[in-house]
C-alpha cells in the first residue's frame, strides 16, 4: 500500500471513530442542537391545580401530529397519583389522572 493511500485510510478511520464517539456521547447526555429548546414549562401548578408536587416527575414525552407534546408523570416522594398532560409550548393542559 502506498504511503498516500495509507494516510487517507488512517484519516478516514480516525474521522469515523470521532463521529461515532461524539454521537454516542450526545445520546448519553441528552445532547440537543443549540436553540432547540425555547423555554421550560412548570408541570406542577401548586396545591390548587390537578398535578401536585410529588406527582410531577415527567417520565415520557411525545410530539403528536396535532402539534401538542403529550407527557406522563410518575408519583414520587410518597405521592400516589400519576398524570397525563399535554402542552403546545404556550399552555399546559391536564388530560387524565391515574391512582
């Protein structure tokens, strides 16, 4: 193998390794593109709302075709209920409660 071809092969392998490692690292730490998250939404809306503290640990979220992001919560800190909610970025709506 010629020296020039060997150099190109080594550089290609190095670039692939760097690409694979950086993608795995981003997935591990929840890497997101800059500016992809515009604001945060408070899920627990106090004692008067349907989702209380201890019931607001978000476990799953999915973006649906209707433009809403649906999510679920898990009961923590001794709470007994979990919830389904949805948000469009401007408002948060409680969908259902499970005991």
